[in-house]
């Protein structure tokens, strides 16, 4: 055995699909429990070796129910919706968290978590919006945005302009007029990454309300975080629900958002978003769904 082999360590990681619908689909996340001893560098190495869009590392917290650190294959991320849902669904299955309320500590502060019938729901903040006029200060135009996903203005939903929305993470929310337009997107990941860097985005959340069964059907692109397209994004569904309420004037306070069906290969996911209102103003929201364990891995780091 050489020195490198002797120094290698391994750890167990679960692959848990967040936001499954009828027990299938969803978005796979890595979940590593009892991670108190891991450094940031080690967590990043583990996340890169797992190779999924996000991995959650669960450790003890002095102030909240659990501490969660999230890493993509190439960097830390403040919050991750599907990895949160995956983690707390798995903790519920193990009996390490009970029905009702708990919380997570993150690098961006604490967030409430609710377990309801085994499904997990996570708190997000009141929305903040920035329109295209603000983007000009950062050298970004709507034309640049459209070029980066291969569409023209005629494909947009005429009821609203693309909007930067943040409920904990920043996404540009882009409405298109129909499912054909959503399916026909041709993302240029280099351009999307460059725009995301300028505006400090996680990525784009593109949607249409042309759907019979849900409030919106969506696609998400985040190449800046080494995620070309993913099948469920709770931290993007939250901002979208806020846009549906505040910009498209929906009177609903609970939204069902589909994602992943138009991916290749398809992995249909369902995200529920519940808005908390006061005087018709969104104060906070909860986004959640079901998780399902798919496999266990042993990861060297």
C-alpha cells in the first residue's frame, strides 16, 4: 500500500430523490449524515466525487435542529431546495426527526422546516425583485438573455418581462407562451454562465402556465454551478410562485409546479409552494414535497 492509498478516507452517502411524484422521478441529491468532522475542502471533494448537482452535509447545530452545508461539484451554495427536501425526508424515514416543525442552520442563517406526513417543507424569505432596467447597470439586456436560451421576444409570455427574483437565492424567472416554446429552448451554457456571473444568479427558471394539471411547467439551467439542467429546484419554484402571485395576479396561495418532464431523459418532479400573506403581501413561503432513497454509495475523499 502506498502513502496515497493509506491516507484515503471513505464515507457513506445516500442518494435521495427530492420532489418525487407518485414515488418516481424527482431530483437526486447526495446526503451525508454526521458530517461534523468534515472540512469545506473535504465536503467539496465528496460532492465532486458524488457528481450530482448538489450534496447536503448534515451536522449538529447549537441553535437549530440540524446544520446543513450544500455543495455543487464546483462550489458551496447557500441553499438547495431538492437537497433539503431529500435530507429531511430521509431523516424522517430514519426517525431522526418527528412530524411537525424543526429547522436548519445554513451559512445564510436559519430556516424553518416542517415535516408533514413524511414530506418536508422548507422556509424561504419574502421575495425581492429586480427588473431588466436594473440589469443594464451590470451590462445585461433582455436581448442577451433571450440569445442565451435561443428564443426571440415572440416566444415570451406577453403578460410579463423576465424578472430577477430572490427568496434566498437569485434566479431570473422567464415566462414563455406555451409548452412548445419551453421544449424548444436551446441553452448556450457559456452565455448563461456569463450572465449568471454578472448578476450573481444561481441560474434561469423558465416556465409556462400552459398546463392542464399544474400551475406551471418549468425548466432550470445553472451552468455557473456546474448544473446544465436539473429536474427539481425548490429554491427556484419559490420565486416563481411569488412571480405568479405578484406579477400575474394569481389569487392562489398554494401552487403546484412541475419540473423535469421536458428534460432528456425525463425525470418528472412536483414542488408545492405555500405563500404566507399579510395585507396581500408575501411575508414568507414554504416549498416542499416527497423524497425517496435510491441508493447508498461509499465515497473516497
